[in-house]
């Protein structure tokens, strides 16, 4: 792609190769173009309201497109996910290969590197302390903000999140009276489920005060508050020895610089012969985190590679005994979140307590984040790993996975 070409021609070079489904483009001067298949109506129509918006998209990568979409200078009518998917087309790389825009991913780069935050309290608060009311509008009743587990594709989100907790409990081989630690416990869903259904005692660690207060209140309401403790502390401040260890959707926030610290902590907290489950988003490559995500969604993002996780497990004599990829389950989870989010826009605007313009920008930002995530789990390089491990060799575990599906 030659950056000296007229700006519309630059877009034409990309879209002609990347579009598969029919896509329409409307420019600021009223000109319309169509790309992809010639038959059928467009799956989406992209309106570039200003020349600047198109320039941002082509020359400032995902940060430029994300900002233009968030402010309304770019509007998308129809299927946003089909537009996002264009950047996963192999033809996209080839159209950039010989030009000055090499390796820039103008539309989708922000979605190929989701949430990793390096453990800073301020960064955690930036995302998770937006208010419980906001999350309650589109999460399930347990306030679980991580991949669900769908035994059937048509299960409800509530059922799938409960099934996820049950799936993990079976992987941990939980028994009544055992001590379970949850690093990055969120709103307490995992520990509350395990305490109610497996009669364990547990401790959870979070850096979000909103999550802490909710978890304590919900545990008390459900009659398990006397067996669960929740702490507002960093994972490196965790103390004690536990029979079982779990971390769900937190490892993405650690950062590769601190992987060694995380797994050393895991070994220290887990008794010899104990079992742990790490539930984390992961990637197939080590591409850097996109600036739109790190600016507007997760400050300081970096997703782990499976290779790095296994390497650090081994260094601490944490023996990997089972690995499962729930990639498609996260796509289904996100589709539920998107449906709920879109059906509650008026209530979300009210809860934000900002001007209409600010609320609309916030909504477009989150719409882009949720839909981009869904596309990348279904068509891109995002994975959801559940790794089960033991501290040291354990020879009395079940020989098969039958206990998971009884």
C-alpha cells in the first residue's frame, strides 16, 4: 500500500482484498462504494463522516479507528462483527506488505491483545471500579466476568456460569473441609459456589474495593460468610497454605515481567500434592498490546502465551496434568454479554450519570470492545485456557476425565 495514494484509494486497496461479505462505505462527501461479494445487501455500512476519521483509521491504527468510532466520526450500521472480521482476512496482510503501513492493523489491532494489567491497583480500579450497577446490567446474577462453560449452546448465561464453577470444582477434586484460595476472586462467585456446594473454607484476593464489598455481602446473604474471607490485597501479599488453588481471569493482568513471581507465589500457597486450576485468556504469539485497549479498556495489557505458562509452571515443579481450550465458550459468553448490554442501553445511560454525549461515547467504546473480543475468540488468535496442575507428582488422580462429565 502506497501512502502517497489518495486517501480513498488507500482504503480501496485494503477493502478490495480484505472484504469477503458485502460491505458498503459512505464517505464524508456522499460518495458510496461497495466491497466484497456482489450479491445480496451489505452486511454493514461504514460511514466515514470526515476525512480525518479515515486518515485516523489508516495511519493511526486501532487507536485512530477506535477513537473515531467512539466519538461518532465513524458510524457502523449493521453487523459490526463482520467489519471487525475483515482485518483477520489473510489478504489484509498482503495488501500492506510492501508499503509504509506495514504491520499496522487499522481496524482490529486493538482486539488481538486483550486485558493484561501488571497488577497495579490503579489499573485494576480503572476497569473494575466503574460501579457494580454497571456490571449488574449485563453480567449474570453471580456477577461473573469471565468465560462461562456451555454444556449446551442454548443454555442460559446463569446456567453456563454455574456450570463453569462446577467444572472447575471437579477439576480441583474439591472435598468438604478443604481450604481453597482464589487469586483475583472478582465478585466472589467461585468461592461462594464452592462453599455452598462443596462445603469448603476459602480466601479470595482482589484489588477492587467494589468487588470486595460485594463479595463479602453476597457471601453473608447466602449463608457462607463465616467460611469465606475476602482481602483487598495484591496476590504477592497472600499468606497461608491451601489444599487447592484457583485463579480465574486474573493472570491476564500480571504481565510477563512478573510471571516468575506469580508462579512462585502459587507454589508457596499450595500444599505439596495440592491441585490448582489456572483459567486465563491466551494467545498464540507475543504481539504487543494495542494502544486503544490499553488507553480505554485495560491500561497496560499483555496476554500470556501457552509456552510461557508451561515453562514457568515447570520451573516451580507445578506439574501440568490437564489442559483445555474453551475458546468457543468465550465467544458464546460474549454474545450473551453483548445481547444484554444492547438491551439495557437506556438503563446503562442512567447509571452512568453523565451527559448524553459522554454516555454515548462510553457505550460505543464498550460495544467495540465486546464485539471485537467475540470476533477474535471465534475467528482470531484468542484462546481460553484452563490448566490443571499439581504441586509435585501426584499418582492417585483419576486416570481419565470421566469424573468431569458424570
